[in-house]
C-alpha cells in the first residue's frame, strides 16, 4: 500500500491577504446621537450595506475632499 505524500503547496482558506497599504487595521470609536444613528441606519438599509461600511464610505469621501 502506498503512503500519501504531503504536498509542499498548502490549500489556504479564508480571505486573501491585502496590500498592507489598503488593509484597515485601526479601530475608531465615536458617539452619535439617536437621530444621527437613525439616519445612518436608514442609509445603510437603502444601500443594503452594513452600518460600518456606510460610515467608512462617508469618512473616506470626506478625507478625499480634504
């Protein structure tokens, strides 16, 4: 009976590695009012995006303008 040989190439699971310049590895915490949160949640629902993705999109757009 033949023994199975281990391949030098491993199957990788999970998300692919990102360019370190584009990886979002820092966390930012902020407080918003109830009405601001409601507006953000409405936008997220309309765009079918997560709340986090909406806030990131708004922040990125603001930073591009500066």
